[in-house]
């Protein structure tokens, strides 16, 4: 069975989940902040089971398809320009960019080959826009291949006990040892469902907006400023550090929007003179600016 996820962090967690072993986790090197946990606490922290299979049976279709131009090739100039825009504040050169896209191409080829060879495809989908877009895209590229596709949909929350409930926005928030708990949610994707989703992705390609999001359970095209109200409605009255502000937005608005997109929109607000840069002490850190609302 080939596992399909939609980000690098999800791929790393799933590779570990395939042959998860609590003994190996407990015997490894672990760092602590504060006191060292007791053995029983550590065991509870790392308890879990393996999903099964080989860690090589995992692919990441992580092209961030909720953002930017999707009219051309998935690894073409248009998509590379999207990533350059997202990562422009980091020291991410063309060589690293090409390595990233080569890894994506390899995983995409692996997915198509597995489908053609009759291997079961299991997609781990969440409602985060990048994940839903990835799911739609996979259905689109496999539309003409008669293959067995299963889907595991991440629930919004999981009740642990009467006093504890865990909320999720994407699979990257699930620890490797806990993926097995969601396997019973697996459902077979019918040929009709695959066709419907594939057709919807074709419509989104034709729209080719700069942004796509989930709205009332449906993936739709939206304008580039769609999330701006989340930013403007939460700007503090006093000066604030950009990094902490973005972290708060992600923590309080669990909609699957990443820090890079919030940073792009904040920088647009700085350019439009809606936000003022009070101080920029550490120019090597992309989010170190001290900002304030224009009076």
C-alpha cells in the first residue's frame, strides 16, 4: 500500500509511522526543557503502534496547490515562481529549489507507477486547503487509471477522555505513533467520486485564481486578499513582533494557512502603508520586524 500525504512534515511522520516501534523511540536521544520526565511519563508520551509496511511506501505530493497559478505543469515555471514568492524571505537558492522539485517529481512518478501497477493508494487528507487541493489533484492525475484508492479523512477533533479533547487542522499535528488510530476511518473512493473530484479540479484550473480554500465543505477559488480580514481584525493596538503575531494567527485560526502566506500578506500591508515598520533589528530573520498599525 502506498501512503499519500501533502507536506514534508507529514511525510516524515508517516515514514516513521509505517514501522513505529516504541522501544526504538525510548532508546533514542531525547532532549528536555525543564525536568526529565519519569519513565512512565515518557512511555505514555511515545506510546503507539505501527501502521505497517515499509517506510519507503510514502509519497509527498506537496506542491502547495492552494496557492498560485495551477494552469501549467505541476513542476513548471508557474509553480516555481509561486515557491520563489513564498520563500523569497529565506536564503533559498535555485539549486535548493531544483532539489525540492526533483523530490516532488520522483514522488509523483512513484504514485502514478504504483497506480498503474495495481497497488492500493491510501490518501491521508485533511481540510487544510493545501491538503484538499492535493487530494483533488491526485484524483485528477489518476482519473484515467483503474486503481484502488482509499481515503483517511482527518477528523476535526478526537476525544481522549472526559477531560481531554485534541483538535486537529492537518496531519502534521499527529504524532507518528498515533496514525494507526485513524486507520479504521479509511474509506474506499468510488469511481464516481473520483470523477466528480477530478472534474472539480478541472474547473479550478480554468478559474486559475491566486488562492483556493475550503468554504462550507467545498473547495473554491477565492481572491488573493481572502484571509486579510483575519490579519486586520487581530492587529494589536500597540507595537508587535511579526513572528509572534503570525504564530498567534496560526494558533487561534486553525484553518491550515501557513506562516509564509500570512507573511506575504503582512508585507503587502506594509507596502500599502497600512502597517508601519517600527524596527528591524535582525534582518537575517524574516519575521523579526517590530510593527504597528498606521494611526
